[in-house]
């Protein structure tokens, strides 16, 4: 008997535009298994990636042309970095080298023939840091301009699969957010219902950074850090948005053991549109009448005020002392749980 034919690979083409390349750098840190093993196991093939591929110049352009004329099937177009529309909507701030054609125009052409389109990182999704400040390059996301729908492809864009742009937001993205999105697409298991309101994959966006944070005991008793390096909760004084940020950073650790809050830095909600423009320093918590302006997700203000007052009144001395120290001053008491 003849062996069944090998299944066709899931073809991915990756383009980088206005950004730092940090999402690619993060993806290369995929582990258990590593990136190459992950892609091979899911039958995912990178047709071209600016960092990983050998083809450059005319070879790369020839490959793009094969995708456009249908010779090569494009299952997923991945775009990293913001789209640069300037100056004056010409896109000429970023020309794809050797082609004379703006990168934003290449992305539009390729998106029109792609089965799915994936924005890798917050810059590609919403504009991100590239669109911060005066935004002289008129940077935007693929289908969002900040919180507003539109962007480079327009609000009405749908890929051949019928899906809008899938926004794997993060600055940078966790490597597994990218690989799992591609694996789900390759298996036909990611649909419109699997995306949240900002079109982020729900497998990570239905979680909060607060989940699994090692500082949760301090949060519960409102035992707050007062300066960087303190052990306490960073929400009250140091700008932490972990109770509002949609990501699984503290349950799906980075490099096997880390996250922003575990490293002593406040969560800045980097998976959200316009996180780059909070209106204050990232490590500041704006307040009204002594209470943080940004309350935890799903918590009414009156409840938070009541809970905070009660929690602070009940704060154990151990937590009060440890919260404003860079090391454990008082360890938990040792109690014999079998004593009668």
C-alpha cells in the first residue's frame, strides 16, 4: 500500500516594520521545547523571516511575488512592528529595501491573499511605543489606531478565513503566545469567538497579570511598597496595573521563572492599546482622595474603598514590616497544625 501523503505545511511569512524587533527576540527564547522543535512538531513552516531566513534581497522579493501570484500558499501573514503611514499617507518613511515600495503597501498586498493575518506585538496590533508622543511617522496598528478600529488595513478588513487581524499583543509578546496562536491556527482551532474585545487570543487574554503574582498576600491586606525594591504590593504607590492587565504572565512564566512583578517592577499593562501613553510616569499611581484612579477589573469603587479600609485595619504586623523592606524582616510564624 502507498503511504498517505504528507500533510501540507502551515506556511507563515513574517514581516517586520516600525519597532525594535523585541518580539522576535522573545520568540527565540521559546523553551520546553525550543522554537525549531515547536514549529516542526506542528508542521509550521516559515516561508520567510527577516532574522531566521537565509534569503535576502532579490531572493526574498521573488518569494513575496510567488505568494502574491498564488504559487506559494500563505496560511498566516505575521507582522511585527507598527505600520508607518507617513509622510502624508505615502508610507515612504519605511521602504522595503530594494523594492521602492513602502512596507505598508507590501503588507496590504500580502494580507489580501493570506488565509489569516497576525499582528505580533502591541506595536503591530495598536501602534504601541512606535506611535507614542507626537508620532511623527504616523504609526498605527494593522487594524487599530490606538483604541480606535481602522489602522493600516481598515476596520472592515477580513482575511480569507473570515477573521479580522489576530492581535497577539504584548511588549514584547511571550514566545508561547506567538507559537500557540500559530499552532491553533494550523490545527483550525482559533475562531472569532476565541478572541477578546481587542481581538487578543483569549487563551492568554482571559487571565490577569494579578493571577499568580507572588505579591498577592500584600495586595489582599493592602500592605504596599513605597519604593522600588520593596516587597509589598505595587498597586497603591508604584503604578502596578496587574489587577487590570489581560495576560497570564505570572502563571505562564518568562524564561521559566520570571515576570515583571516577580522581577520587582510594576506591570504597565503592555498588552493593552495605548499603554504607552498613561499620562503619568509608569511607576506612579494617580489617586483621587487617596484612592487609585485605576481600580481592579470588575470591582466597583465603593467595594474597593470598603475592602481597602478593612484590609488595612487587619494587616498582620509581619506584612506591614516586610512590605517596605527589600528582604523578609519577619518570617511567617511556625505553628504546629496538629496541636489540639
